[in-house]
């Protein structure tokens, strides 16, 4: 607005720890969270307008990835068995929408899948748009999950440097317990052998 005053604030929280509600289980620890707030006020006695908030989490440690099993259905054929990871994310909030990016790198994790135990490096990147914070719902755009350096499975016995990538051009995710996730997906892999043994 003409003559409106601008407000811009940057602040940081140091050594942030996030736990599961009513438990001592750590979801992540991070050396800091950065906040950026901007807005306009047409008059000193009037509230801010055009509010925009951005926060960044850099190099947060996920000490025990198994705590995220709570977001899978109770009888899921997939579960995290062991491992840790590093999380980076950026979120932007305004009066209408929430958008953000999440990336996690989790090397050498162990998972259970259909009775098999696997070890591999996991990378996933989520691009979130049109977030509805009241419903905890986001659209997914141009996201992907990468699996690499597949290790030996105790039950199937194969061992090879197998790689796979799941591309998700669009979909939806709702941050509930369990997590609701629906997306169009395209799977790319080095070979189909390991996948066929697991099914």
C-alpha cells in the first residue's frame, strides 16, 4: 500500500530439540532454526498486512529413525529397524498458503520389508505446496525417493550395489498418525531382480 511501512525481522533459535508428544523419544536435534518475518503496516496503530514467515532447519540430526515408524499403519509391511539421518528443510508461510522443502539423507539404515531385512542409503526430497495448516495437508510436486548401496539381505542372500529412484511429479500428503500419502509415481531401477525377490 502507498506509504505503508515495512517490517523485517530475522531471529534464530539455538540447539533446538523436537520430541514425540508425551514421550522422551527424539524426532530430531538441530544446532539452530532461523526465522525470517516480513510484513507491512499502513499505520502504526493498525495490524500487519502481507505477512510472510520463513523458517529454515539446517543439518538437524535424526538420532533414531525408528521413531518415525509411528507414522506408518499399524500392520504395515514396511518399518525402520535401525539408523540415523540428517534433515534439512525450509518452510514459507503467508496468510493463505504454506510451502516448503524437506530433504533427508540417511546412510546405512536397516529396514524390514515383507519379512526381509535390508540395508541401504536413503535420500528423499519433498517439495510441498498449497499447504493447509488446519488440515495438515500439502500438495506434493516434483519429489523423489532414492535408494542406493543396497547391502546384503539376511533372508534372500543377495548382495549388489543396486540403485532405485521413485519420482513423484504430483500428489498429496497429510501429516497425521498414521501418515496419509497418495501420489503419482514412476519407478526407475538398475535391475528388477532384488524387487522380485522381495515380493
